[in-house]
C-alpha cells in the first residue's frame, strides 16, 4: 500500500475504511446520481424490498377495514349475464349483512360483486394485480390497491376477510379457492366459511373430488365439510353469518372458561 493510499480513511456507517478499501464515491452520491448501470433494479435483493413495500402498503391500507368477505370468480363474466347479476345480488346482500366486500378489483364477477356492494352503500374494496396487458381497477371500488405480486395480494384476501365466496371462474378462481381450502384444512386459518356458488358449475369438480380424491384417500371425509355449495344467494349469506355467530359464541365460551380457570387458580 502506498503512503498516499495509507492516509485516506473514511467512516461509512458503522465501518471505518482505509486506503484502497475507500470507495471513490459516497453512498449519497451513488443514490442521487442518476447515471451509471441500473441492473441492480432487477436484482433479487431489490425485489425483496418491493415485496416488503407491498406488504406494508397493504397492511397499512386494510388494517382498519371492518369485517369483510372476499368474492372470487371469472374475470370474463359479461355484465347482464345471470352469473353477473347473481354476483351483484350477493355483493348487495353481504353489505346488508354488515360486511365489506373485497374482490380482485378486475372485471366480470369481481366488478359485479363490487357493484352490488357499492350501489347498496357498502364498503367496496378491490385488490388488483399488475398484468402484462393494460388493465384498470373497476369503477365500483372505494378502496383500491394494485399489487405487483400475486402471493402478496393473496395474503391480503385471507388476512382481511372472514369468509370466501367463490362463483364460477377459471384457473385464477380455482387457485384462490384451493388456497383457502388448504389453509383451513391445515389449520392456518380457523373457522373460515368457504361458499361455492353454482351447483351445476362446481358439480363435476366435486364429483371428482369425491370419486377420485376421497376414494383414493388423498383427503378425508371431513374435508368435504370445509366448504358449502349452493345456488341460493340468501343461503350464501346465511352460511357465513351463522358460522360467524357460532365462532363468536365459541370465543366467548373459551374466554369465560379461561377466566373461570384463572379465578379458580387464584382461589377467588
Ligand atoms: C379480462 C381479463 C382476463 C382480465 C384479467 N384481470 C384480472 N384482474 C384482477 N384479478 C384477476 C384478473 N384475472 C384474474 N384475476 C384473479 O383471478 C380470479 C379470476 O381468474 P379467472 O378468470 O377465474 O381465471 C379473480 O378472482 C382474481 O382474483
């Protein structure tokens, strides 16, 4: 090391650097200087921060929404079709039962459920996803958020709703449905009603689940109780409300039992 290099030293955060270890520029300079290579923007450590930012934004925006139900279904369902009108009706009824409605914020069933809730004066939430083609949140949303990452968005549906309603849809809908069933089956979320709407649409899949999955012991008999299937919008809401009433009662009983045990332990 030359005596010139030896003299140079710099503090960099908690570190002290000397000689040739001292970088030519400061951290601030590198941050503020627009020039230079930008490959780092696409590197994984940077992505981790973006992912983290999506969680922070989502948690921040949704933390204070009241109890809510997520409604899923095809992005391709056309306004005016029976399934679209059914989703409008379900969105409205969910609001009337005291729930906010959360959807994927897109067109089709998502738009219909948001519309039903919004037109009835309810809180309508859309959690959109950035897609390769131009896309905007539907017009019936009070609180909207656009996610880059599907897995971050999926966390929000589960964390901020207390039930899932699933209307006819394609791969996206099946992905959301089976994630929810898996989370309930594995005890990651408890007492979480999942209602499938459309006995004809879901019938073939349910037959296969029973005839192939169940009969080859890939699931057990009680796993069939993890979801409820109906065509009746009134029943959709009733199943959810009943499950939540039962859940609240159980929680009260558990709380009372804990307090009784504590009191007995104190000898009071
Ligand atoms: C017209 C078109 C294809 C638009 C796509 N635009 C989308 N916008 C928001 N969420 C979406 C979209 N496509 C799929 N999803 C997600 O996947 C589900 C629907 O997918 P699918 O149509 O069943 O498979 C929705 O519940 C939603 O959460």
